[in-house]
C-alpha cells in the first residue's frame, strides 16, 4: 500500500513530529511504501540529517515538499496530521476519488475554532486519542466516522528500575502559557518557598516559545532565582509536572514515566489525561489549588516510588498502552470506517481556492514578512523603522485599511454577548475597565469578555479572572474588537480600530484631573498638538463616566465636549472605587491582597504607598525624598511600596533592590486599587491617586518639590490648599516620619463631596446595568 502523510514540519522538534516519525517507521516495517509530504519548505541536507538521527528505520521513506494537491494525490491512503490541512481533502477527492483519506485530530477539541473548515464530507475517517474525545467529536460535528486510537509511541520503552525519591520537579513543554499554564507551577513554587518555607524543592523548565520572557519575569517577581532553573542542565531524577488545561495524549508525560520517574498531572478540563493515566501508581493528580497541590507534591517528595509499584506500572504500560498504536489496526479501522462512509464526489463542492494557490499565497506572505523585517532593520534602508518614508507608507496603508473596514462594516454584525475591555492600552489590567469587566462577569456570566494585553504578564493576570486576553495590535485583537457591541476603555481607541455603527464605546478615563489636560494645557504649542490628535478620537466615544459635577466641569473644558453633542454622560460614579468602599475595613480582603503581593499573611505589617507622577525629563530617581532614611527612622513593621508610572518602569529594578523594606512591583501585575486598600498612608505629588485614596480616610501627603515649575509648564485646575485634609510637605524625612506615626486617620469628606460625589459601593454594577440598558 502506498501511504502519504501530510505534516507541517517534520524537521522541527515536538510531539507531533515524533508521532509522525513513529508512524513512518511502523508503516515501513509493515512493508508499505511511504511518502512524507512536508508543508514547510526544506533543504535536502535536513533530510540527510534526519535520516542520520533516526537511522535505518526511515531509510525507505521518501520526503517531498508540499506544492499543491498534486503532491498529495496518487496514493492508496492519505493521512492529514493537522486539522487545518483537512480542507485539502475536497480537492484530493476530486482528483483521486478512490483514495482513502484519514484525518488526525491532535489538538484538544476545546482549541478547535468552531468556524474552522474541516471538510468532513470529503474525509473517510477521523482518528482521535480516546473514546471520550471520539464521542465528543461525533456529537459536536454530527460525524460518526471517528475512532479512538493513541498516537504512535513505539519509541517509548519502560525501564524496570524506578526513581525512588527526588526533590526535583521538571516541566518540558512549549513555552505558551495559555496552552501549558506553566505560570501556575511558578505560583506553586512561590507558595513553597515564601509561604511554607519549603526550600528543598527545585523546578527545572525546559522549552522554548513566546512565554519565555513571562517566566523569566515571574521568577524575578516571585524571588525564585535560587529555586527555578530555565533551560539549564536537566536533572537525571525528577517528578514530572503537567498543568495544561487540555492534552490529547502527553508524549512528555509517558517519556518521563518510561525513565522511572513519577508524574504530577492536572487531569485537564475534559479529563482526558485521567482516562489515559489513571491506572498508574506513578501518577498524582493536581487540582490547581495551591494549598492542596503543595501538600500533594511535598508528600511525593517525602514518599517513595516502590519497586512493587514500578513493576505494576510496567505491566500496565505493556497491557494497556503499548498495544494502542498498532499500524495495521490503524489501516483496518480506516478501511472499516470508509466502507460505511459513502462519499459522493459529485456532491463535494470544489474548493474556492486550490491548494497550490494557498501554498503560493502562504509562501508569498512569509517572504513578504522577511523582506519587511530586513528593510525595517537595515540601518541605511529608506524603509527602516522611524524613517519618514516608513511613516508615510504606514499611514497610507492604514488609511486604505480603514476604508476597506468601513465597507466591510456594511455586512458585519456585532454581538451583544461579547465585550471588549482595554485598560491603559493593555499595559495592565486595572482601573474602571477591570472593575466593569468583573461586574459584568458576576451579573452576566454568559458573556465573552476579551481584554487587551500588551505584555505576557498582563495576559496571565487576565486569564486568572477567566477572561480572554488578546495581544494589543494583533489580528486577534482587531477581530475581538470588531466582534463586540460594547468596548470599555480608559484611554483612546487605537487608531487602526474602525468602529462599527452599532458599537458602543464606553470611556471611563483614568482618574480625577488635578493637572490640566489637552485643550487646557498652559503650553500653547503642546496644547494645539494634543487637541488636534485628541478631537477625532473623542468622536468615537458614546458614553463617558462621571464622578461629580466638578469633574464634568474640568472634563468639558479639557476635551471640548460641546463638540460632541451625542455623547452620553453616566453619573453612576467610578466603578474602580467600589472595591475601596466595600472593603475599607475588611481584614480578610487585606490579608488576601497582602498574600498576592508579598507571599505572606502578617497583619502586623504597615505599608506606605509612594506614587510619584511621571516627568517628561529622564531621571534616575523619582523624588528628593530619602525613602531609605525614612524607613530606618520608622518601626520595622513599616514597609514602602513604590508604584512607578508606566513610563518610568525602567526604574523598577533600582527601587526593588534599594532596601529590604522597599518593594517595587512589575506594573503589569499591579492593580493600584488593591495597593490602596492595604496601605496605611499615601505619599504622592500631583497624581490623581489622592482622590481615589481619599475614600479610605487615611493620611495623604503631597510632596512639594517642583510645584512652581510644574504649574508653569503644565498647570493645575485648582490649589490643593483648598483641602486641608491633604497635607503638602517638603521632602523632609523627620517631618514625614512624625506625621506618619501620629496620624492614623483623616477625614476626607470634603474631598469626596467635591470630587467623587457619585461614587458608591455598587457603582461598578450600576454602571454595567446602565451600559446594557442602552
């Protein structure tokens, strides 16, 4: 029998590659003719290298590059090893009707796009991993020609000797946190080290992918540099850990067990891994509860994998798994399904785009991207990033794109069941957009909530709330926005987003203005520049939130709201402050937030929150205040949190390492409302933080450092001396120390009455109801 296998790239390491190699070897041993069709372009030297690595086992196979349907036809059996290859089946059937086509599902069903064209009317049979997946696939697609069979794992040989004890944990996976959830294990390590004081356990991460930077940052943020090792030497003895929400088999799991190691597995949201690995003594099941999972892993570290347990596991492997990849059984199952699946080629629609055209199109895209990257990076290229020609070209292309999208809007519909959320252009997940998103989730759990994220740390935060992150500026980001009827933002929409006539943009803005903005700026040149940029963006708003009459006075002037008569103002208060009002004296909430940021629960601690405002000029220190000297004059229970402006995030490492009692977190992981709740006092300069913080009736100190210069350059709407509960002080350590120790609380009711009049404990939910009532 002549068998063709279409795979994406057999020269790239991974589980699917290993499965395909095993499949090739099995077919060759059974005497079949095998042609492997590689979708990605390759060079002959790669074939030579692969054959050298695999030896005689694949010597008889032919490797060819995909060039269209002609490279797939003229065989007895075609195996499609990726779901996005299934669409080629139609053209193959029209060209070679008698050819049998087997589609293999390697992705978890939860990750298959419901809109993906699987061309099942042209596919004779589909193979999945387990009976449960087969049942779910049949129900989802109304397709009965599906059978379960494990991927070929003939390379796995179970050794008899177990690893009795170890304190090492190992994860080998592609670094893609949304798919693998390795960040959960880093949180688990943080819990071991900082909450339980368990320092014996070390975690080794092996892999590559887009989340590498995320994991490196989390190691630093969680202070795990001595306990987590990324892409270093792999330990010989370990407990393998997998926390993926979904898996279809788990090659690395089986390979770890084969070497005598125990494994800790999350069973998956669909329970597939439990169906496969439940009989093994080497397996311990995780629940993604830190306390429970930590206890289970410590029990494994302290326990022993006995010889008797290993003997039983080896027997289980040979009787239940090793027989699950028989090549002849795969062919027989495919033939049996095909015999009952009558395919009338005349009824199969011919593809709108031939496979060869798709190949050329995809190749052209890859070449275009490469050329673009080369041109942008070449120092003398006229199209280098930042050049005038580069900017003019981008602007022209974006204008064309906008016109195309306006035309597409005539046929596109938005969904009432989808919401787009963006806080600070995706730089973190906080403020009013977060409060509104959480309230929507509570009140309308059926909603799909997309949240903009400009960084992997932000994506992790969003996922922790069971919402869907979309990376700022990507195609997925643009499609998410285009799908949603409601968009909640606290800045301006990205200029490339074209608003649909049925969409509602809810503008929350980001704080009460002390400093003059846009049309009210003191500097005439800057005022004109900002006003010209701001005006067309403001016209996209449909709703603007308000906290008080005084707020509206300043906002109307700054934004020239009179030029937007259709704008609706909602006077339900600031949703972000509902958290402060509801939990002002909530000790349990205080301890919960403390544990999130400090990995401990210690009610004796007292935190000073320092929120300096950004200055346009580059600086190495955010204030003249000697915060180390201040802390050393205060009792040891006092610690300081330095919350930097996002534009000065590069100073984080300096402040984090300044003193053991000074803490400076990654902005991407911070919700400042939470920091307000746990802080005894706020020190700032011109930050709008003071107005939100006033809800807590705790001391507020305003540093008087460059007030006169700032007044001349930017300008203020009012003088803070109007509100004596907020103290203006010089950056004098002794004065500030005395004030902190002698002023436990302050009455800020005048501030609240003037600036935050509409804020209520349920403002978040009231705003949501008002939005959906439109």
